[in-house]
């Protein structure tokens, strides 16, 4: 990784994490405003249903706008669309910060989500990094999301204790402004009209990715994962306060050790999934552990140590799935459709946050905690069936090469398709780029280059 790639990765990781930090900080806080008798916090109009919509409302607009933002960035430029998205994010933060009712906060959160720049940021990262370093760079950005989540659930209750829920949104707006400065002062400009094939979205790619049966399992999986997270946080904060007998401002210090230790404990399982090629069974284990947590919570846990243990198990499993699912998309996506597949993946992820907030709030308000946990357990049972019946993913590699397709070189492509271990060969005409997906156990880049020598390989 050269200096330009390091700067690109670091700056875009900051850009992504600042935005997610602002979105996540309300997660452990908002539900406290629906129980003023135990927390002393009030918000006009707050009910479990409306709190759920406020927590997950950003997910609906994120899901709807993710693919349009990514596609428009192919035409009008990544930085311009990221700027538009950040301006919407800042506007939504300001609306929520100046609102005294739950309705204004819901509107602000929905407006925040309208700035759906996740796909644009990952696409820009793909444009600024080489094939050899791209996976590592994207993994670093993905890790920054996890770090943002850990920081946000600690920082949120602290900021709320001193400045209230409005202080969180003012801080979020400030983070948005800092993000724009990072975008235009730190992030390098990509080469003109040069985009990574793996980050482009096309109509054909969207259709092919959506109707891929194995990928659909992943889309539904990430939807359930984030629906579960959002739904649980509608009632977990008050349960943690009761179990540990602490003030609301102290909940962040409960989350911090379990989230950090959850990251540490997830690492060996991630290594087993990737290095030992046991991804399917690590996913089965993670879903089973989360199901164990939701079933255990039905017993109305009141002891602090028991609550801490359940939280630790949940966050270990959650972190394992957060790391595994994007990697699985990359393995399952067909050549030339990775950008489309990642766009659909992100849309389902954010849609899950909305569904979890909406249905979770509705279930808690009308049927109570037991029904909410039963619904979460039902979703996890469905997911367990999906991952148990999935095909173990193949561990493949992708290679992008500049390639001028002519009548003389087309025979080289036909020869390449016959090479054992070469699974897909895709030529993207507008960029004169050849994308090859191959099994590294059966072939290698040397054989691929040798096969293409008869073509016009740059």
C-alpha cells in the first residue's frame, strides 16, 4: 500500500466513521425518553412505537437512496455526491437538534438517512486503491464502523447526561461539517473517468445480483441482523439500568467492556471462518448464539452479571456476522457485479434498521417485551434455517486487467474460459477492462497472463 492509498484509506475511514458515529449515538439513549418515571428524561410525544421509528427511521431513506446515490456518483463524480449526502445529513441533524418533540426527531433522522453516501464512499475507495490493496483497505474501513459503534454507545449516554438528546444532534452536525473538511482537504481526487469495476452498479448487475439465490440469503441475513440490533435497543437500555442499578448516564460504561471484549472474542472465529474456510459453520454458530440471548432475555434477567454475560455473547456473535457477511458478498458476487451486490447489501442492511425500529416499537407498545423477544427469536430461527441450508462459499480471487477487446484478442478470452479454475470472465467495454474470477487452488495470475498473451493486454 503506497502513501496515496494509505491517505485515501485513512481519510475515507474517518469520513465513514464520523457519519456512523452520529447515527449510532442515539441508539442507547432514545429509549430512555419513553420511561420518565425511571430515567427522569422526557420528550414530548414519546411512545415505544415513535421511539422505534426515531431510532430506525434513518434506515428507510438510507435503503431507498443507497443505490441511486451510488449510480449517480458514477455519472457526476464521487466527491460531489458525497458532499450532497453530507449536506442532507447535517440538515437532518440540525432539524433534530432544534426539535422539542419526538416527531421533529423522527423527521430529522429520516432526513439524515437521505444522505446515503455509504456506497459512494466505498466506490471512491475502490477508485483510489489498486486491486492488490483494495480488499485490505475496505476491511480497514469496515473495521472503522465497528470502532464507531463501540465509541458511540459509550459517548451517547455521556453527551446525553450533560446536554440532553439535543446535544447529541448538535455534535452530530459538527461531525458532519468536519467530514466535509476531510473530504475536500484530505481525500485525494480519483483519476478522471477511472472507476473500479468492482464498485460500479449497473441495471444488469442489480438484476443478476438480486436474483442470485445464495446472495439473497446474505441480504436477508444482514436485514435480520440489523433489525434485531435496533429492536433490542428499544428496551435494553432500561433493562441494563435496572439490572446494574445505575443511572442512565452510566450505561455507556457497561457497553464499553462488553463491546470491546466482544470484538476480541470474535477475532478467532473470524480467522477460523476465513483461514480454515469454515465460514458457513461460524455463521451457524453466531446465529445460534444470538438466538440463545433472545430466548434467555425472556426470563427477565435482573442480575447484573447475567446481563453482562448475555451482552458479551450477543456482541461477540454480532461482530462475527458484521465481519463475515460483507466478505461473503464479495465471494458470491458474479464477475462485474460486486458493486451492484454491495449496493443491495447496504440497502437491506439499512432497511433492517428501519424495520427493527418500526416493528420493534410497535410490538413493545402493543404486546410488551415478551412478544418483542418472541418476534426477534422467530426471525433468528428463520435465519438459522437459511444459513444451515446454504452452500459453503468458495474462496475465490478476482483480477482486473486493462484489455482492448478486438477480433484477434477474443480468441484469448475463449482460451481463458477453458482454463481450469477460471470461473468467470467479464469484459467491461466502456472501461476496456477485463475482470476474472478464479480459484487460487486450481490456477494463478501467471497462468492467466500467459493465456492472454495472444490478446492485447496492456
